[in-house]
C-alpha cells in the first residue's frame, strides 16, 4: 500500500521542489494543498524544466486556505505523514498579521489535526532565522538558544514559536522533524521570496555590504527534509546551509550568471539605513511593496555563520552555491526574460 503524504505550500519555492521529489517515488500517494486562486505557473515551469510535467497529473489537490479552518476540510482525509512547507516570508511590517496566521497558527492547526487523525510523521520547514540573532555575529548550531533582542525579525519570531509547538508535540507515536534552511536559492518565481536574488542579478546591482549569511540550494532543502524524516532523530532541528558566504560573493556570482557587472561600490550601514527609509516613502506613494526594509537592511550588514555538520556527518552532501547559481540561471532566462 502506498504511503499517503500531504504537503502544504506545494506551489511555493520549497514546496514545489518537495512535491517534485515526492512524485518521483512510486511508493508515495501525494496530496497537496492549494488555494482556489493559486497560480500554478511557477510549479508548471519547474516540472517542465525538469522534464517531469506529466507527474503533476498524479497530484491529489486539496483546495483550501491555511488562513481558514483547515481542519474542516482535512477531516475527510487520512494521511501517513505531513510536510508543512508553507510560510509567509517577509520583512515588511504590513505582513505581520499574515505571518502570525500562516507561520504560527496554521502550524498549530496542522499539528492538532495530525495528532488527532493518526498521522505518524510531521516534517516542518523552519528557517535559520528561528535560531535567533546573536547581535550581528557568531556561529549558530541547532542548539543555539533564542535570545530576545532587536535583531530578531517578526518572521523569525513566528518561525521560532512554531518550532516550539512542533518540538513539544514529538512523541513515540508522533514523530516531528525540523529543518532550518538558510537563504534558499534555485528555480522559482523570481518575483517572490529569495527568487528576487536572481531578478536582482539579472538587472545588475552596483552596491554591496559587508554582510554574510548562510545559503542553500533549494534542491538540497527538499532532499534534506526527506532525508531527515527517513534517517534522523525526531524532535530535533537540522541546519540546512550549504555555505556561509558574504552577500557580495553571492551577488557577484548572480550578476556574472546574467552577464551583468558585479557589485563594486561599498554601502556602509548609514547608507543602507537611508536607503530603507527612502524606499519606505517611495512604496507608500506608489502603493507597492518596499524592496528594502529596516530588517533587510539590518540583515544585509549582519555577519552570521552556520554549522551544518549535523547533516554532513551523516552523509548528506550540499551543492556548492556557485553551482546552484550557474544551474539555475538558464531556468530564469527561459521563463522570465
């Protein structure tokens, strides 16, 4: 009998790649959540790019919204495992309510449904942001303790609070698994989330900061989640960071991939501070989302290192970020140029 797996966020950056992995396993019967008005174009592009378009016919779509009472719909189904990838990733204060609903409350709802309906495994895509920020420097591990301070974004707080619910729910009968990916790069909608990194590279960017962060290939996130659920201890975090790199290095590779001039002018903290304030004013006037916010400006100057040895010592291999960018750029050139 096939294993029934339910996935949220299947049309998003991580979820679409998890869905691709799941559908290639003949032992899995895949159920996926989508909204009534979900745009499936990025998902179709991804499957077409990987020459697996026909596999989308095997998805059992469940139409509902994580913002509502999802349990009413899910009570009709019986699953063996759930993989919760859906999230609102934003550093815009206007999105706080949506982040609290989707990142925190929807996670709690799914956990409650899973425990009451006999689900055996629950996989949760968290973030390195949930590890907290130790001022603006320091090496993070899975055991890093949350420190409440002004460096933590609202996004990081919602993911951290959701993690606590997931970990507390772990038991002998209900195994929960958490992965903490860094900044995720790979084929996706380049108008959303970290897909905007590729859009920026395609346009070119002159300025750089001295910030550094953890980066990971989206394919490694999808495979890493499944690897953890199959081979690792439950009730624990697992950092998914291929490399801790300066933003300048990453944007240099992105610009090179699109034949654009790499960033060459240093932007000190005061300049990025001025930038987010001006962008806030411009976005209010034009009625659009700001490109630069107070939190993204702060992150651009922070220097963070992440220890991925918990995964690598168990045989998991990460893709070099330079390779990720080179292999992803043709996707964006095909679907977004």
